[in-house]
């Protein structure tokens, strides 16, 4: 696909949102120390953001259907920028918590609307490539942006990171204004049809599975920095590099999950969730040694994101001819899993069971997901015909 400045502008926004969502996980020890709170309490900053996405993704999607697309995307990035500015100015935990919730308001709608806009900007046979190009910003955030934020927080303070991310928000707004053409709202949107889809049992089951699978990842990933600092006696720079390794695993897993989900949705889920169980059990032991931890983190990253394409495919197939709200709800489901995982991991830490038990708790969540697939497995699901539809990858 030819270089497209409009899609690049969307990718800048995706990059900023990816950094602001995941960066606190690498900064938890620094934030907790500076604000005088415990690691589990600091972990609620992750949960608060996730719950904000869960609640606001469907609301923003439904209530903004008549707003011109370029105007809406710029407005969403303005909310993003304001939330990060407030975080940078925060002097208390309560203010920072509120800032995280405010920032989350833009998340689901930006990815949902942005994916549709990206597909509109290119010929029909290039739509999937356009959406993938936009979400490359999110991938780059996990590989490079989050580790850089972890290092910067240690060197210059965590507020510096939020100042920088707010700057990305301004850059995204300017880029969207200059690069995006005027795009009208979707005149054919049917709010009632979209709402009816959420009452379908297959859709609800698909969303529930997304919550469980996502929680398995975030039970451990939320606390990856204190785990490595405490159990592997690692340096801050080592933690940053492990986040790079994890991000590379996510990228590889996303590609593999998409490739094999085209062959079998449930088969891919069974293999990846079973692999996640095994790897997290191994990580509960291997986290004590840097080399073993690095290998397991990379492999765990692969399984963590290999579940994303088949989960998205399952929701799209279940939603049928009204996929927009279901797709936005799937983003919310991923973030609910994010919040649940952070709470589960924090509860294990608060109970003084040790960081290895956090990995085992993640393995238990993955096992629940595996059992869910096996017990409630419907007749064989064929890959949905997505021509004319635009899936919203998870974030």
C-alpha cells in the first residue's frame, strides 16, 4: 500500500494511546514510591483506565455517530491530551487516578472510528492493510514507547513521561487536522440494531471469553516491573529491555494468531491458552533468573497476543450484520480483563503470597479461559466474511 499521510496521522494517535495505556505498568514502582502508596494501590491506576474504556467505548460510539469523523477524532485526541496534562500536573494519587479515567474516555471510540476512517481512505482491496497500518502505531508503542517511558520515568521522573505523551496528543491533533479530509458521519448507522446484537448469547459468550483471556495476561503484566526488580534482582534498564522483548513477542503473536485463526478460531484459542498456562507456570519458577525470565517473557508475549485475532473473529462472527458496537464492546471487554487482571494480581500481592503466586494466578485465569472454550465450544466456526466490515483490533 502506498504511503498515506492520513493513515500516518491515525497511527500517531494510536501510538500515543498505546503508550499512555501501558506505560504505567513499567512505572509502578516509581509512581508508588513518589506518591507514597503501595504497589497494589498504584496498580489501580491501570484498573481505573481499563474501567473507563469499558464504560465509555460503547457510550462514545453510540452518542457520536452523527459527528463528522475528522472533527470527532480531533476531539477525542483533545480529551487524550487534557488527561495526560492533568496526570503530568498531579501532586496526589487521587488526582492522578482521576486523570487516568479522563484519558480513558477517548480510547475505544478513537480505535473504533479510526479503523473505519482508515478503511474509507483506500480502495476496497486495501482496507485490511490500511487498518493494519494504523494499528502499527499501537505495536510500536508496546515495542519501543513503553520501554522508553519506563527508562525516562526512572531518569527524569514519571511526570516527564506524561508531559511527553501530552505532546504526542498535540502532534496527533495537528496531524489529523492537516492530513485527514473532511469525512461525514455514518448516515446509515442504526443504533437499535447495534444494541440488539448485544443481547445475542453468542456475542455475550464471545465477550466473556475476551475478558477471561485478557485478564490472564494482565494479572502478570501489570506487575512485571516489581516482579523483575524483586525476584530477578534486575536493574531498571533490564526491565525496559524486557518490555521490548515482550513487545516483540506481542507483535509475533498478533501475526501468528491472525494467520492460524483463518484456519480455525477455536483451535487457535485452545493452543494459545494452553500454552499460556504452561508458560506462566514456568515463569513462576524462571522469574528468579534473568536469562530464563527473558526467554519466557518473549514466549509468553507471543501467546498473550496470539489470542487477540481469534477473539476478534469470534465477536465479529457472532455479531453478524451489526458489528460496530460489538467491536467497540470487545475493546471494552479487553480492558475489563485488564482491570480484573490488575485486581487479581494486586490481591495476591496484598495477601503476601509472593510474586511467583502472581504468575500462578495468571495461569489459573488462562486455564479458566481454556475450559470456557472447551466446555462452551459451539459447532465449528468458519472465519467471518469481513468484506465491507472493519474489525477493531484490541488495545
